[in-house]
C-alpha cells in the first residue's frame, strides 16, 4: 500500500513568507494510506495567524482547520474513526470543548482520547486536534 501526502492550498495555512506552515515545519496536513486518512494535529490560530482572545475561539478554529484539511482530502468530519485532542489547562475549557465538539462531530461517534499536556508549539495555544478517518476513495 502506497501512502499519498495531501497538501493544502488553503490560505489559512499560509505563512508570512508565502510558504505554508506544513512546508516550514516539514510535514503533511494529511496522509492517505489505503482507505484511511491520517490528519495532522490542527491548532486554533485565527486565519491571519494571530491568537484568538479566548479558549473557545481556539477550539472553533482548530475544528474548522480539521474540517478544511479533511475536505481537501476528499473526506468529511463524519468519516472520523479516531479523534485525539491535546489540551493545555484541560479543566479550564473541557466543558466548552465538549459543547463545540458536538457542533462538528455527530453520531456514530468516533473514539476519542483526551490528553492534558504541558504546552504546544506556540505559547498561548491551548488545543490541538488530530484525527484518523476511514474514507474509501
């Protein structure tokens, strides 16, 4: 089985130098392997690269970015079979996360692993979400 890197052309992932966050750090937003799609962790920055004023904004942005990558790969959020969320200060926003997740993830629900971590790549980030989807071509 060959793997296929899925690259994004969405301007939300652009960096000021005209590249993308993925090229800058050397990874793919998603990789298709057979009928499975592995989506890299998505963070909650605003489209202009700034930090949202609150945790809720970051959570919404992270789910929006996840949706964008999945759609560019020919899949949807309904195809997710495994969801993993990484949280800084989990107890500060778990309730809000569950509420927002409910706007994006519907039954039948995927598995979900919730991890509290010490920090993410950029100070101030509180959420990163990655997923695995079953999405036959």
